[in-house]
């Protein structure tokens, strides 16, 4: 969970810098891609954890 939050924070910071600074639009693109990859990683991890629980 800490890794997820750290990657979200990095993606937001890169997005803000990329949007604010002139000529650094690639940082905005990297931030968006990193955020989407982080969400995909989180959903895969969440779905794996849900299957391991035994049925009571």
C-alpha cells in the first residue's frame, strides 16, 4: 500500500510540474502513464487478494 501511495504522489508531482513548466509536457505524459500503470497494478493486486480468501 505504501508503494501505491508513493507512486501516486510521484505521478501527481510530475503532472503538476509538466503542466506548469513551459516545454516540459513530456513530464505530464509520464505522470499520466505512471498513474494509469499504478492503478492497473493496484487493481490486479486487489483481485488476487480477493481470490485467496477461503469460503466459510
